[in-house]
């Protein structure tokens, strides 16, 4: 192909993308959809005079994938991944696992074969970092819940890299065979270890040397050399080029010059990313989109429901609060570039058409979800049952306290976490091996085929049972240890009343629910293609945990009602306006040490308004435990009770919640901090 032809193809691709995206930008629609539409217009399936060379555009689009993954890696140094921490990782694992499990199940119900169902579920699991970042930028949103969103996206990107490596191997012939997958994962782990360890010894030092001693353009050239060199190495080893490019970005980020390199290659990334999305559009036959309309609509509903639900539950259980959790979930209700890459690896036009259709639907809906996330979150918070709302305030306070503990907390519980993860990994291996290996081996050994299935099942259960029991015991142990970190209970003497028991029990059960779901949901996502019906087992376990949690919350509500009377006694003391109240409450009532008192001053904005009118809990996350009004005492006051000047309110909640409640009650109200 001569240079003139290549240039003419670039003119067609970039010219069509520019024209369509100008229109999309004017209509305030996502540019990704504009690029896909441009590709559809110049593709071979639409009778338009301009038709681009599909093969050439596909080759150029590989550069878009490489640069896209490279820039993601540039923003993810290993220190940044560690700083985002366990809550972001657990939320992302839970949410992605939930979506993949539901997506794979729905695909099977729609008639997809097992391998295609796995790819379909994987296509639905990862949100679009580019789309979310662009939406936040346009709205001018920074800080607050957006930090939660980006923390989840960090780990979603990491999960996507692993997913991409696995599905690439499955598509190349490994299928869903347990031994083949085990070999694949072993080779992948070894390859990543070699690239990371070898790269960390060379790349950061080389980039720092170039950045300080060479010309600026040399830094760009050297960085792109690392990017394309590792992408080529990954391709040579049989993995996706995206994996190598991502690792290259991470290694350069470790040099401390990741942001500088990102600024230099961002424009190049945008150009070739546009070519990539145009390439996706060129492969789509509009007739195929029409044929796949039902799967597109069904999978769109799966994404728009399960992703917000998964993120909201995961973020809340990780201690992010109701409002930030719900807003984070609504912000991640879309799929994007990774879906196209995964569908492209599978190579089936039907699946790519479905991925494009689902992306179009969710990308159109996502900006609406993001813009309206605050009123929707407020609506949900306002309608929480009173008993649950009260517990939520305390739970947010407890998690806030756990996050501020010293770094030795992780060291104290690291062994339990490691053993728990190892138990889960061995359990997954046993289940997959039992589902794919045992039957044929038994038949070949001369056993009657009628007995091979039951014997294989019995053997799998016997092997898996010790690890299952160990896993659940570790979950219980870890939950109890973490709860004791927040609500100590070891000093209670025999025969004494443990006043922290109800609070600690509610927290233990909630931790058990959070940890169990964080472990079981990814397990179900992995084993479901091999063992259909595991989603039902997940629902049963979740239902049992929720029932137990509901009972614990009911016990805790009674404990709060009784404790509010004691808090009123303390408030009635002459030193009630002193900071000693908080220390007294913490001593007498373990679990209530986040309590603070707020006085309603003359002219306060809350005077004459009830707690229901102020919507205090939904808007701030704080709960009013008691009100002292002269000689009148109100424990767990009625929401319709109007506030008066001089009222002394006992509030429970996280530090941020109490600060926000203080500002809402009166701009000049004083808070008695612990």
C-alpha cells in the first residue's frame, strides 16, 4: 500500500470523526458515540460514497489501544494503588464480580454458549474511565464522592487488565478447560512478575536519567519506546498488547515523571483512540444491531441496574456513607472502551454489535444518572427505614474511626486476610477442576458412566468442604477482630454487663456480610461458567446474612433507646456543655464515642423546624439520639418535634456528618467535640 493511499485513508477516518464529533459536542452527547457513528458511516455496511480500508484502519486502531492502556498505567504508580487501599479494591471486586456473574447468567438464559457467555459478562463488567472523567470535568466536580469513584475505577482498570489477559487466552484455544486455565494463569503470573521486577530495575532509573539530562522530546521518545517495546514483548509471549502497554505506563509512573509523560502523549493518545473507536464502528452492520436488539436492551438493563447497585452496596459497606455510595454507583452505570477491546478479542461480530449497542444505551443514560445523582441519593437516604437509618449513622462513625487507626491495624490482621484469600483461591480451583476434569478421568479408569457423575460430585464436595469451612471461619474471625478494634470489649469482667455487646454484635454481623459478599461474589463470577446455578447459592447466603443482620439491627435499636436515657442524664449534669460528655459516654457506652452535643443558639436557623422538616439524617448522615430542653428530656425524639432555642442535641455519626449537621442546625452553633 503506497503512502498516498495511507494518507487518503487517514483523511477519511479523521475527517469523518471530526465532522460527526463537532455535531455531538454541540448536542452535548458523548464523543465516543460520535466516533463509533463516524466509523459506521465510512464502513462497508452503509451505502455512503466514502469507504475506508477496514484492514488498514484496524492496524492503526491497535495504536489507539496501546496508547490508551499506556496512559492509564501512567496514572497508576504502585504507591497510588496502595494509597487507594482495601476499600476501593473490595468495592471494585464486589461490583465487577456481581455484574459479570449476572451478565454471564443472563447470557446463558439468552442462549449463548458457555465461552460466549463469559465474554458477554466480561464486556459488562468495566466502566469507562474516560466517560466518567469527562462528565465530572464538564460539571466541575472535584473531591468528595468523586474520589470514591476514581478509587473504584483504579481497581476496575486493574481487574480489566487481568480479564483481558484471561479472555485473550480463552479465545486463543484454552476454552474453559480447568488445566489449560491453570497453566494460563501460572504463565501470566510469571510473565507479569518478570516484566515488573525486571522493569522496576531498569525503566524508572532510565526515565529519571533521561528527564534530567536529555532534551524534552527525548523523554517522549524514550517513554514511547518503553510503551511499544513492552506491548511487542506481550504480543510475542501470546498476550494482549494492552497488557504490555499498561505495565509500561506503570513502570514509567514509578519514575515520578508519569504526569509529565502523560501531558506529552495525551494528544497522540486522543487521536489514535478516536481511530480505535472509528474502527469499532466500521465493523458494525446496522442490520446486525437490529437483529441483536433484544440482547442489547436486556444487557443494558443489567448494566444500568447491577452496576449502580453493586457499587452502592460495596462502597457503603466499605464505610463511604449512603450519599457518596449511591452517587458513586450512579456515576459508574456505563461501559466503554474495555468492552470493545474484549469483544474484539472474541472476534464474533454479534458480540461486538451487542457491546456497541449496550455502550450506546448506557453512555446516553450515564450523564443523566451523574447529573441527577445528588437528588436521587437524597431521595433514597430520606426513605431509609428509621431503624436502618439510625444504624447507618453509627456504622459510618465506626468505619470512620477504623480508617483513622494507626497503620499497625493492617499488620495485626494481615495473616487472616492472606489465609482467607488463599482459601478462596483453592476453593475456586477445586470447584473448577471437579467440574471439568473428574468425569472423563473416572470413565477412562473403567468406572460406569452412571456412577461417574455422583462420585465426582461427592469427591469435589469432600475436597472443597474443609476450605469452605475455613473460609467462613476466617470471615467470622476477621469481622470480630475488626469490630473489637472499634468497640473494645475485652475489659468486661465476668458477671458484669457488657454495654457494648449490642453495638459490637451489629458491627460484627455487618462486617461478616461485607467480607463474605466481597469474597463470595467474585468466586461466583469465576466458577459460574463451569458450575451453573452458583448464583442461587450466592442469593441464599446473602439472604441468611441479611436476616441475621436485621435481627442484630433490631437489638441495636433497643440498645440505642435505652442508652439515650443515660445520655440525657449526662446532658443534664452542670458540665453538659463541656467536652467531658463525650469521654463519659465513650466510657459508659462502648460504641457511642462518636457522640457529640450541639446547642441551638438564639436566632438559629433550625428554631421552629422539626427534624423531619430539616431532613437532618438524610442530608448530613447524623442521627439525633436525645434532646435536652430545660427540665424536659426526650430520648430518641419524634421526627415531628419542633426545635427550640437553647435545645441541647446529642448527635451520633461520623465526624463529617456531625460537622455538616452542626452547620445545618445553625451556622454559629457550637459543637462539643470528643
